C-alpha cells in the first residue's frame, strides 16, 4: 500500500539499502487554546446535531435511508475539517544505521608479532610497499589483512546492515575517502587508501581520536564504534580508551575493540637555529634563516613553509634537497609583512612520508611588525644631488617623519620648507627623540662640542642609528680630532680623496657575502639571486673616498672593484656597531645615480630598508644587555642542546672569541659548564652545544661575563625516547575495561571474524527530507468533497426532503 501511494504521489523510489519514513503535517482548525476534551465535546455535539436533525426531518423515511443521509452529512463535515487542517505529508529518505571504524596508524603498529614468541622489534620497512619485513607482517598489516581477505568479506558483512565510515588515528582521527561512506562504487579507491596506510604517528592518543569521531558524527550517531588497535596510549593515562568509554556509553555508542599492535624505524626531519629580526616593518623584506637536519631522506626534495600561528595561509615557501643523515643544511627565505601588529611566525618543514616525529619540524618566532613613523633627521652642508634626492624620497614616505638641516641655507629657508630646521637640535632631549640621523658633508667647525657629545650618546647609549655620507669638502677627513671621530668605522688618518685612477671611469661596487646574506639592506627582489642581479645592473658610480684600513669588527657590505697595494678592495658601504647603536658609512655620495630610468624604485628601496634596519635598535628597546636562548624546550635523550647568547649591547660582548660560559644545573646534581664561541661575521652572537644529557629538568644561565642584574637564563628538559618505542605489549586490560564500560565487546584479532554478526542494529538514519506534499488541496480530494455534497443533495431531492 505504501509503495502504491508513493507511486501515486510521484515520490522517487528508494535506492537499494534505503527506505522512506512518512511524517504527517497538519494544523489545528480550532483555537490552540482549546483543550482536547473541548475539541472532542464540540465534535460529538456536531454529530449529535446532525443525527437529531435527520431524525426529525426524515422521520417519514425508512431507517436505512435516514442512516445514509446522516452518514453523508457527517462525511461532508469531516472532509471540511480535513480541508481546514491543510493536511500534508513529508517523506524522509532513510538509510542504514552508521558504523565508524577506526584504524590505529601510530608508530607502535609497526612492531612485529611473531606467532608463539614475544614481540621482536620495529620493522625496517624502507621502501617496502607491503609493509613486510623478514616474512612477518607488522601489526597494521595484520589489521588490514582482516579487512581485505577473502575479497573484503569482513567489510561486506558490516556493510550489509550498516553504513561504514572509516578513520585512521594516532594523535587525532583523520577520515579515509574524505569522510565519505564506503560503498560498492568507491570500494576500489577505499581499498587502495587502506593498503596505503602506514604506521607513522609518533603518539597514540585514543581518547581524543574517539572524541573527535563522536563529535564529527554527532548529527548521525553510529550504532557502534569499531577500533583496530594495540591499545597503547603513549601520551599519558588520560588518553586511554577506558577514559573515553563512559562518554561513548552516554552517547549510546558502544566500543567494539579488536586487539592488535604498532611502530617503524625513526625517520626524522629536525628544524633548528631559526634566526629572524625581532622587529620588522610593513613592506620591508624580513630575512629568515634556519638549519635542517634530516635522517632517512637523503637526496629528497623537502618543502619548507612559513605561516602565522593559528593560520594555514602559506606566507612563503621554498624547496631544499635533504643532505646526508645528520648533516646540517642552512637555508634562507624572505617574507614581506603587509600589516602592522605582533605576529608569531611558524617556520616548518612539511611532514615527509614515513617520518615518525613531527614535533621538531617547526619553530615559532615572535616578530613585531611596525608601521609607525620613523623619526629621521637629515643634515648636510649644501643641497647636493644626494641630499635633494634623499630629501624628496623621505618626504613622500608615509612611514617616515623627516626633519632636515642645511648649514649653508638662507635664513628664510626654514620658513619656506615645512620639514626644515634652522640648525641641528642643541638640546639633548630634542636630538634623542630621533630614531635615525643622516649626516652628509657637514662642516664640523659649526657643530658645538656639546652637540657632538649628544650625537655620540645618541648612538652609544640610546641605540640610535647614524648614517654618514662622505663628501668632497668635510666628511670624513675634517672630523679627525673631534668627539665624533670614534663613530667612524676606520681611522680618519688613513682616508684620502679619490685618485685619478679611481675616478677615471664609472664602477659598480661588489656586494660582499655579508652584504648579500647578513642583512636586508640590499633586498631588491624576493630571492637572493634576483636581488644580486638587480644590484649588478644598477648605474655605475664615479666617486668615493679611499679608505686604507677599517677597524676590527666592522662589516663591509660593498666594495670598490679595484684593489690597492695590500690586495684589499676599497670599502664602499660599511657598518660598525658601537655600544647599543649602529653606524652606516657611505664612502660615496652618488647613490642618487641609481634613480636613472627607474626613479625611486631601487634607490628608494635601499634607503628605506637602511633606515628601518638602523632604527630597529631604538624600537626594540635596550632594557636588557643580553639574552640566552635554546632552539626548543624539550629534547629527546641523546639530542644535542643548542645554546645561543646574543648581546643586545655590543659593549657587553666579551672581546675573547670564547668569552661566554653557560652553566647547566639539573635538580639535585652538580653543575656543568659549556663554553660558547663567537659566530663569524656576527660579533654579538655566541653559540655552543652540549649533548648526551641524562633525562631531567635543567636550568641554564650565563656565568661569564658577569652582569650587574640577574644573568640571562633559560629552562629546558630532556626526556626519554618516545613511549611508542618503550611500551610494546598489547594493553588488553584497558581494552577489555573500555569495552565493558561502553557496553560493547572486546575481540582478540583471531576472533574478530564474528564481530559483524554481533553488531547492534541501530536506528535508521535520515539521509534527506523532501518538501512537504499538500494533500488537502489536491483535485481528487476536492472532487470527492463535491461528490459527497452532490450525493446528499440528490438523495434528499429524490426522497422529497427539498
């Protein structure tokens, strides 16, 4: 009858394994406030009136005719009430109840279980696609064999009465087939995915995995949850199956647990030594460097990504080729921030196939991205080309608040130019408000001793950035003997005007290795090779002063291609760290030539990046002299611990190359000292490492040099290897307890064939709901209503009641 009605209402027939459920919809034609007894009473009253009416009006008719008319009148009234209810039917498409199947793919599932013997150890799979070693299957392979043997008969028996959803889990649960139900049409794909499963998870966390599945299927709770596992919880007792069993019972989902086992040899990628500036600027390339060690991936291409913490958006990525096992590989990438704010950047190497430990695949670094204006003071003697090009550039840059001073300008110049000052700030507080000061070809005779002392304090004590631009008149030679002489990165007695050989033709300065990789000043493109190509194509320069020798510790970024008698190239752009600040010296005043045919594209990018680079010291703040850092907080036993001390104030850095000593102390034991050595080309950075530390919590602090306040310190701990490698036996007790608590069952692997026959039936699952089908206004219903009215009227007429 139901099928006939569905055909009559043109409802599509149910697919195999599906059914329909009818829900009747109607509304009350009487006030909702009426109680049920009142509705029944009114109905009986209406029926009584009809009966009494025909008993009186048709008293002359026979009993049969009187009952016929009464019945027709009652049917008419009933049909009228039916029409007023607006009766409709909603057909729900239903499917088989669901079953969730979880397969443990943690590392312990790679252990071999030899028949009649104890577990032998991890399987050295290598590239073995079947996951076999020495002729014995590992635990995961045995679990897959249960599901696929005899043409997947076990799966088909489950599917005959249930919809099957399959997940794999280690730390968390991940659906197979993208979460789709396993059906005949996608069975081949499912079996391929099943055969492709590998025991690579570095932790087993059963409780969170079950909790996630129950949460994902909360709209259609499964009739039962089947788990193929060894029951090992390597993250702690709180993650055991028995801890989630009561939650499953309250949700009406019993656990059907099949005991098996799990783990493969360690294949690991270790990311460490991530270096990034603490302060970046919007639109300014931020270089990030790190090191990578790989084990078991030699010669393979690895992808490294940069993203924000809490976001999957990839900010930058690069591909590197893994080196020999354990050999450090240094790489670098660049990221350009587009918004101001505090960012936690995650540099991560993508988890490779077969890797068992991904906890050391990423490092987090905090970066403060600034967009506030940098206060810059530009001072020169005359409005030469360099001054004018630089002034016009910085005036237009919205991130810079510019003030300028011209020594030889007219008295009216400050009134005519909104950024001009009549003279360099005399008051100390006025001068120290700037972040970067640019001094061109100034006459030092017009600078008071107090002003020059303030400039020295601005750099040494307050961490300000100073740029000195050489000129043909005063800078740098005439600063000899002044308080500012110590700020120059070379001896002023060894400086001379350019020779004829030097100025005979144009020259292109060559970037040193420090200029290419040690800073962001010369980043003209996203990649280092592209930036170098742009630098080498810039218009040539024609003038620069000759510097015979530089001071120790000075970094040379660019050099004249010619060499002197000492076979040392003449420095063109060089940097000196003095106290808390930095001094950048330009031996040429012709960077304005870089504007030829490109405008401010490269000229502007260089100068803005240089100003931002020098302003970082002021923006970070110098309330601490040094910091001690380690590459991560948790180490596995046997891993080397990398210690790094960075002196934020160069004056605190020891002169000796091994002048930093760090003490390590484990609770209840003695101390251990570690010497750190200076990193080449980074005089304020000292590094060292210590290995073979026993398990425990450690406190590290800098013992040498001494500090007036508390020394820089850090804490870390050393743990035993992964519990996946230590706990190897099947946790039968916990699995049986979980099955009993959830009102499910536990099966050894060799008895799991009877599980499909023991599954609960479960409730049908609503797959789809069609729009309600109105019945009250169908033509056949209305025609029947009219027919009843006509029949009553005709009979009354025939029997002479009208």
